[in-house]
C-alpha cells in the first residue's frame, strides 16, 4: 500500500490511483493470469517513463499531463492484448540480458536521483533558479542542497525510515520479517510527522512534506482518460511504444524469474501478458498507472508460502478495504517516508553489487550493461536499450558473426535431434526455442556451435533446470560446455 502511493506520487499521478492500480491488479486480473504467483500492480521501474510522459504532455500542467498519459497507457494495453494473442510473449528472449539489466539499473539511478531531494525536503533548483530533472544534474546538485534543509524533522523522518528499511532488508530474523518494514515505517513516520512536524509547517507548505489526497472514492468513476494526446503524435507514439515495450518486458522477465523460484509447470507468458493488458485497460480508464507483474513483490509472495493466484486477489482486496475504511489516514503520511521506500527500490536496482556481478560476467557483458546505463541517463530508456542491443550485436560481428546469421539460425533437424552450427545468439535464439517447444526435440547438440552468447546460455540453463524439475523430461543438451 505505501509503495503504491509512493510510486503514484513520484510518477506525477494523484496518489490514490496507485492504490487503484494495485486493486485492479489483484481483484480483477487474478482471474486471467498465466503466472499464478506473480503480484500485479504499479511498478517503480516505470516511474521515470510515466513522470516524463506527464511532463511532456502537460507542459507544466500535471492534471492535463496525467489525463493524456492515460490515453497512451490504454493504447499500449490494447497492443499488449493483441501481441499476447499473436503469441509474442516469446520475444522476451530477444532482448539481451545485460542490456535489460542495464535498463533496470538506469531506472534505479534515476529513481535515486529524484527521491533523495524528496527525502531531504529540498527542491532541486540550481543557482539560476532552474528546476533540474536530468539524473546526472540532480546527482551533482545534491551535495550543495544537503546543507539547505528547511525542516529537519522531515529529514530525520526520512533517515529513520531509510534506516528501518535497511535493517529489515539485511536482517536474518524470521520474527522481524513477519512484519513488513514498510508498515513499520508508515506507522512511525505518521506518528512523528503529525505530533512533531506538522506544527512547524505553514499551510502553503503542507503538500511539500505530507501526502495530499484530493480524491474521494466516488471520484474513481469519473473516467479521466483522454486521447487528445494523439494531436501530439511525437509524444503519443513515443510513450505508447515505451509503455508497451518496457511494461511488457518487465512483466515477462518477472514471470521468468518467478518460474526459476518454484518447481511448478512453466507459466504461460502470453496469457500473463494478456492479463496485464486487460488490467492496464481497466486501470487507465479509471485513472490508474500501468501495471506489471512485479518481481520484488512476487518474490516476497513466493517466499511467504503463496500457492495460488488467490494471494494476488487478497492483495487487491485488502487495499480496497483500506481505501474504503481508513483511506483518510493517507494524508498523515510524510513524503520523506515514501521517498525512503522508493530509495530502497532504486538502490536494489542499482546497487554496486550489480556492477560487480556484470564485470565478473566478462568485459563485453559489462560494456553492454554500462553503455545501456549511460545512454539511458543521457537520453531516455528506449534509446538506452536500443544502444545496448547494438553494442551486443557489434561484439558478435567482431567474433565473426555473419550478417545472414543475425536472425537466421544455422541448424539441422534429424528426427528428434537438433544440431546447431555457427553462432547461437540472442537474435536467432527464438528459432531454437521454437524447435525445442514445437518439434518434440529430445536432443540438442551444440558441439558444432562456434559461439553461444551470454543470453542464450542463460536461457539454456533455465531449460536444464526445467528438466531437473521434471518440466522438460525429454530434453538432453549436449556440448554446451
């Protein structure tokens, strides 16, 4: 609940619509899913894109920007359903793992750069009076602004909240983990903020330091979505495509990640993509954010013993109960506490360990990963992942990959045996996956392969794990070593 509120605020949406997205993702989408144990709801990984869309469409008017952004979310959702019906879920394997990791790390850095200013309660304004928004500019400005804190109590609330969340994250205590750290932060920050911080504020400052919810439950049926953004085709096409690409990719990757945690049958990627598309159409019509199958909440779901999609259903139902019965407590939440929650999310995406892991995978994988991050920070997420893909292909050309083999797999099908030759890379891997899935292949021979890239290797290792879990009992892979 607090994370859904925080994601909405950071995205430039009215706060209550973060809860609406989580409700739709739980109560309605649970009945359509292809991955029973994933939790559907608003994603921190989309904050950067949503906030940019609201800014570009609204040109300073947040309400207009919100309404026009809803139109692009709905349009992207329609494409998600269409692509799912066309069985496009398999294309998750087309995106190289290191580029995707770079995209997520860049999103983490952007979240950190924006939320650290909310945590200290200072606007990121430079000496010329300009409000900064680019992540690199924000990170360079932060050391100057840390000495300009106006209301120390809210800074202390932020630091206390951050400390609690870190303790909860690193603790091995099962007793401690039974109570969510975010819930502890919520209760303590509200008590401190209302008893010690509120009296230090003027009325005009209240919305700078506390969550302000201007909507009532009855407002949720006004259907604020507008398609007038189509008259700004540059932005409409751009954000529709980015919501479609990043939202679908994060969903499919989350489903893939959860599949590796549980010894269940393979999830239906296309069915889950369709479910998220249906959820996004409903959510955007009501004014909500785009939803995905979110990996952190889904992992927590699995680790706490979830067995069916009813866990996701109750997740949405409890949020509905909160909204109806005690939603008035929303306006008691200090923004610095919500910022602390998002900072932890950003840190988990961009922590130093992620860079170290990629370096250990090889200099080429680190180059793909790092170039995706830098371009994403300097331009946008879409351009970043495109550059990551191009860098990856460039390395393969240097290794001897022929142009004809970029998308075309060189193979021989001998009964129930497939012999792969030349290069097996992320761009032609889909053909191999199709052969294994549809041709009843029992033996995959890679001994004649010149090169197997990192992404293809990881996908094959998942198939080996699936075999060990009796999900692909017929498949033998030879020559991968």
